[in-house]
């Protein structure tokens, strides 16, 4: 995660709330959370397009969750052990003209949805 985040132009890393957090122009775009306040999640938190947060959480609650503090502003929590499935889904959605019309998460690991 660090390598990917820091490869972006003008990206930087610093601790925020005791966790590694990545910024561009002093604005956070990814946060790592290691069992934040004992919630049991080892995850990354990041903002997602409007409407996607609820869709992903409903499709795969074992992978996606609404993180504390920033979840109400559209951020998504993604369990680290399932991060690869999220990256595949984002690539697919980028190619879709309207992600709301597309089936979510076609993966044996997450369960097929359609």
C-alpha cells in the first residue's frame, strides 16, 4: 500500500491518529487502520464515489465496512486480506459507463452477485 500511495505525484505519508496516512496537498486519501480502537479490522480506509460505499458493504460485508469518523463522509473500510478483490472491482467499474447498472463483485471469494 505504501509503495502504491507514495508513487502518486506530490503524495506524502505521516501519522494521523497513530496510523500511517497518505496525503496529497495536505488532504488525506488513504489511511491504514490496525485494529483501530479494538474494532478487529486490519484495513485501509479510503473515499469512494457517492453510492458505492453502501453497494459494496451490502455486497460483501466480510470485506467492506463503514469506518468510524470518516464513514459518514463516504469513506470505505476494506479488510487488508481482501484488498486484491477491491482493486479488481475498481478496475471493472472504471471500464463501466455507469457503475450503478453493473453487477457487483464477481468473485468466488466474495460470492457472485448479479
